[in-house]
């Protein structure tokens, strides 16, 4: 906080349902299988990468990086993982709140009342400075918004990032830009670890806090780093460059074609519609990337497993090479149950359109469950 029936019959039915589930990247699933798939999908969240950041919040962090130079021209090295590290610790990226298109977060995020009671670790009373405008109370101060600024701190560094003429700490864009300005100080060089540490320490004067935030910054930095393609050439390189260029494009259930992102269909196992989202699902992304190298793929993940030279799951992920397709199944060894596909880039990572509510990104192969081997098409 900145102070600042028979078993045989049952299996037969399940097999039919799983055959339907094999098209999960392109077609809706209804009935009992929807519940199963939804539960399995929820269990596959992969935590400490950009996967745990709501897309609208990630957009706010990236926008802030682009705008901070207007206010702190001498600042160097501001990156979205720095802002993400702070927001992860302060509010868990406002997860659980609704983030509107303009960035407004509702319900608002409030910290404990800083009245010296000891609640939430506060031992010092802070008098009210905003009449309750931002923190909802005129009896004292409490931190506000996804970056948990005190109203008194916000008064000095708050910026209007979304153009609505109000600098609002409860708006994702404004709050992220305010945090960037605050961390930059009078012109820090955040590429230097000592200055980055000093910036975080200013945000919260606690060595434990600094270590926690730095840990998240390092994780997000690793997730955002582009893979080294210097030893990859030809059509493999073409596929990977095309796939990597789509990072940040929204996931859209049933979205994507050989022509690029497209609106999808309704609905995913969790009930998410892609009908109003222009983007990719998993097999739509692979379809597009491989088309750029002159390779035609079927539309669904399970069907794509039948193309090229199959790499058995039993060989492990070390048998994979950049450009290979990577498959995941509900029942490994049964291709009819394949539910997901990605594009391997090397070093245990893949380009991945993971699930509704996320964006195309780099993930560890083991971020998805049920590794089912790969396929080499090039």
C-alpha cells in the first residue's frame, strides 16, 4: 500500500461426449460434459505469468508505459511487468471486480481505515484529506484503487490516462499511469536494479514488500520475453513469427481463420461467447500461423493431431522442436479427447490461446494439463 446406467454403457456415452469435446476450440458443448470441461478448465489456471492478469488490466499497464514519458521525460526503463508486480501485491489485479471498457473498476477497492487501530497492520492514524471523495469516508484515510494510493498521495501524482478529464484512482488506466509516474520519481533509471528497488521501497517502506514485488516483476518479465529465434529459419521461423506477432490478441471461442483474427461463436464450456470478440481460439491460431507457411490444417485441435509426423507423449517434451504443434487431451493416449493445441517455440514454452478471458501469449507447455504429444509439420 502506498502511503501513497452399466459401466460399459456409461463409458460409451462419455466417449461420444468426449468426441464432441474434441472440437472445443471451434464448437459449443452442452449438457453434462459442459460441467466437466468447465471444472477442468478452471483448474488449469497457471498463476504467475501474464495469464493471471485480466486483459483489461494488462492493457492499462501497457498504456501507462506509453504515456509516462509525457509526465516524467527523464524516466528510463518503465515496463509493464513493473506495474503488474505492484498491482499483483496491492490488489491481485482487481480480480473479482468488473472492469469497464473505459477502465472504471466496480465495486471500488478500499483498504482498511488508517485510524491507528492495528487493523490490517496500521498503527498510525491518518486524517482525512479528500472529504471521502476517493476513499468513501470523511472520518480518516484509506488506500484506494488497484494500486492502493492514499488520497493525499493521489492528489500529487494522479493523471487522466483515458481522456475523460478526471484523474480517478478507481480507473485502471488512470491508476496505472499514476503508479508509473510515482515509481519514476524525478527520472529514475529502472533498468538499474538498485533504482528499481528504491522505487518500490518508496511505494512501501518494507524490505519484505520489495522482495515480494520484485519476485512478481521477474516472473512477469520472463513471461513477456520473446524467444530467441536466431537458430530457427525457413518456414518454421515464418510460423513462429506469425504466431508471436498475435500476442495480445483476445481469445475468441471459435475465432480465427487462415485470414487472421475473426469473431467467434457461442459458447464455450463455461458459457463464454466469442460472437462479439475478434480474436483466436487455440486451433484458429494454429490454422492461421501455418497457413502463412503454406500448410493447410483442419479446423479443430483433435483433427490437427492427425496431420504431420506424430510425436508420442511418451517421448516427453524434450522431443519437441520449435514449430511443432503441441496437444493436450482429457484422456492422454486417446486422440479423440484432445481439447487443446499450441505452437512450440522452444525452451519448454509455446504460443498459446488458452481460454476465454485471456489473450494470445507465451506459456510454459506444462501450463495446460494432459500433455498428449505433438506433431511435426515442417
